[in-house]
C-alpha cells in the first residue's frame, strides 16, 4: 500500500475517532484538512445515534459540524472537554508541536487547555527532529502596532512575515493578524515560548508544548502509530534492561 497525503489524513482522523471517542462525551473539534475528516466521522457517529456535545476551534469547523447534524455549543457552555482531536504542522519526537498554519491557533490553544485528552492527528510528513525545521512558527498578534510587534518577534532570531490572503493581511476568527516566524530550528522551545509571551501585542503563539496526550501518525504503508504507546514501550524496554 502507498497512500497519498489525503488518504493518510483520512486514515488517521478516523482511527482517532474510533479509538478515543465514546458515546456521551464532550468533544473539541480541531481545524484543518486532517481535522475535517475527523469531523465527518463524528457526523457519522451522531447519525448512528451517539450523543456527543462538541465545541469547535474555528468558524469553519463549526459550520462543517453543524451541516452534519453535530451539536456544537460555545466552550463556556461545557466544563472540561473529555477529548479534543486536532491536527498539527510539526511534531517532534517528544510530542511537542507547532500549530497554526491553518490560522486557528488561538482558539485551538484555549480549547486544548480546557481538554482532558488532546489527541493530535497527523501524517508522517509532519514529523521533525526539531520544531521549526520545516515550517514557520505562527504567532497571532493584535492589529494595533503590529509592525512594532514584528520587530520584537524578529529580536528572537526569526524572519517574521505578515500572513496574507487575497492580497490583504489574513484576519483570524479573533480579528487579529498572524506573523509566520521562520527560525532555523527552535533549539529551546520552552524558553522561546516564555520570550514570545511577554512581547506586548502577541496574543498567542503556535508552540503547543506538553499539550498532547497522544499523537497518532499515519504512514504511507497504511498503518497508524501512537507516539504515546511507542514512548511507553521505550520506557518499559529500558526498565527491563535495568532490572
Ligand atoms: C490550524 C492548525 C491545523 O491543525 C494545522 O495547520 C494542520 O492542518 P492540516 O491538517 O490541514 O495539515 O493548527 O490552525
């Protein structure tokens, strides 16, 4: 089997729903082309009679879910979400992530913080040795004084580009701009996050650190690997050698 990118996205999104979503749960719906397949599978479960209460990380995901008959409520109408399934742009070996190329990082981070188990779905092309190697780091900023914010972002060692759409700055669901910040590689993501968080004008950054409960990776051979299972196995193999 040699799956293309779209087939891998569908495979991993459906596997995540089948593995983690149970009747009666509250579910966070991610955003992006992989999350779209997840929402479609959730729609099938609802059609089969599952009672799911969902909250969406973007207007786009909310509209898709509602069109499939899925109950979508405001985040503040639910307490803790049992599960959220979302995509990612980069995944490092320790399940640290870059998200936000789809422009929904702010709501995605708020929803992730309200979630017990954040499940990430990605295909093998998203795996990197170090964050920032492949994609820029999206940073959502206030429109007010954004060129000053850009200057402060570049002080952190990146080239920051204002995201554009149809010749105009891209505007997020929160009404903000995004700067895509290209680093060579992010050597110290926790340190970088602490620097970004104190820049006036930065609303949120696309580093999702210690957020994922599990990352499911689709491979072109048609298999799906759980990074969490693999890490647990690695640990127990080490303990077996020590004992
Ligand atoms: C949106 C995101 C997406 O999850 C991320 O961009 C992955 O998208 P895709 O599944 O289309 O590759 O963070 O803000």
